[in-house]
């Protein structure tokens, strides 16, 4: 039955369940009395929805609090063990797979290292499938409660009707890769368990906005600084964030060749890969046969030696120049989007850390317009190197909330007659 605004009774029920689940998740534990003002629902609707969620095992009691002269009020929370999610980070040096409960407590982890030539599509898909299988055999895993697998990838993600999520990763040699289709084709998971794929900078942004340094901000930009650089823009109009290919902003005409093939991209000067290459080109000596994270650690130690040591002037000069490029790149984000906050995450951004941040802030203020620059704060993200994986796990969690906490059911072979489906939709729930 459709309401006047086109929404069915089922839509209204789903929306009410979503509202209660989200308030309990982000602000709980809460009492039924508190849920009314928090969700805008009547006390009767709150009672019905809560009873429904408790019956489904999604909500549980969490103690009680005294009320003003009346009976103590029972507190409610989302049951952490009622569902699980898998987050996957297809990074520059490894594929990381983590299993979480609904409270985003890590239950299991699997990692597969990548070589510099390791972005073969079949290799990556195999690493993801093997990692998913591994974490689902862990002691605390409950495969029957799995809500979905979220995957953060480098590149632009396109949604298609026939092939699902398709990845355009120019910097890693992926041209219209049907990653969702590849994962599903050899998956041991039921068809009701979704694979949800998005840009890694967006999953990082989602994590920081929900649980990290972005909480409470209406307008923010979250920067992923790893082997390359990317960003996620979050505004009231783009509530769940939009990945922007910030690393491929041109910062120098006829400049260094970026790994995307174009000259003068920000990533050709500010990514960890280019930073180490420039150190080598200027006469520096990065350690051989190590991954980028180890090499960047060595570069930082050379530029900023322990007390009594002599700084490597080449490493120091390259890092200082990189801080200026990053600041100039951030100034473009400030001028274009006027965010309240800019948060820097990613393994390289966190490794450069607070030592690097004052110079980046100073250069951003120099290149940006004064008014928006005066209103923005630039800080490090709070969720550490696992933030992309956490954000990837949020993809199925957000999908679960949007469905009102109902898991998809296997398609029935025989559809119900229309009259019976209509009666079921009208029935009290």
C-alpha cells in the first residue's frame, strides 16, 4: 500500500527501524524515552520498533538508569555480536582483510604482501578471496551473520547494471576491471552476501567521519597519503563522501611524469613513491630491496637523525619540498570546497606525522585565499593505518542500516500472488 508521498508501509517501517538502529549505534545506550526525541518517532512507534529489533536479536538491554521519580529506565544498545562485516584494503604494499563485529571490534585479520608488479587483477582477486576465506575460519567468526564484504581500491569505481562495480585504476594498470564480477564468480559466499566496492580514499573518509577526527564536521576533506595521494570530500549534499582524484591535479606544467602517464600531477611530487624516487635522483641512498614503508622510515631517519647525528641534506630538502607541494595541493581543496577540516591519513601521511604537519599548514595558508584558510583546521586522522579497512567494513554496515537491519533472503522459486503480498505488507509488524 502506497502512502500519499509514494512511500509504502514497508518503506515507513524500514525507515523507522533505520532511525532507531542508527541512534542506538552512534549515541547509545539510550532508553526508549530518549529514543523518541532522538528519532522524531512517537512513543508507540519506538516501542513497536524496539520490540521488533529485540526479537530479531539486533538490539539488547544494557543496564538501566534512574528516572525522575519513576521506575528506572532500561537502556538499549545494538547487539555487537548480531552481525559481522569484512573490510578489505587493496593497498600499495599489501592486501589487508579484516573481520569485524557490529561494534567494529577486530575479530580476525589476514594479509597478503604485494610486489611492485603485484597489481595483476587475478592475483588481487585471489588474495581477496583467500583472505576472506581465512578470516571466516577464525575462532570468533560467524559466517551465518556476515552482512557483506567491503573493498577499498585505488582508482575510480563505476557502478554498472550488468557487471556490478567496475574499477578504472589508471595508475595500477586497471582498465575497466569488473572486480565485483570476478570476486563473485569464484566466491564461496552465498549470493545474499554482497561485495561492496569503492575508492580507498572514500572508505578512509567514511571511517574518519563516522568514528575519527571528522566526527561533528559538516564539511570536510579527508586525504589519503600513501604511495600516491587521493582525497574524499564530505558535505551535507554528499553525506557519504565522494572520492576526488586530487593526486592528479596538475601542479607543474611540463613537470615530472606521473605514474598515470600525465606530466606534472601532484602525485608525481607528493606521493611516497615519487618522494623516494626524487631522493634517489638527487643522490640519496634509499635502502635496496625493501618496501616503501621501510624506505620512507629510512628517509625520515636520515633527514631527522637522533640527537647528535648529522642530517642528510638531500633527504631533508626533498621532504621540505614535498611539504610545500602538499600545502599547495591542500590550498586548492581549501579554495574549491572551503571545508571546516582537512584530515591527513594513509600510511605515509601518518608516518610523516606531526613533524611534517606544521610546514604543510604553513604552505597551505600561504597559497590559499585568506578567508577560507582562516576557517579550516588541518590535522592527522585518528584511526591509524587500518582506517581504509575499517571504512571498507562500513560499506556493508551502512547498507545494513539502510535496509532497516534486515538481511536479504534467498530468492524464492515461486513468487507470492500479488494479493497475498499486498496483505502481508499491510499486516501489523
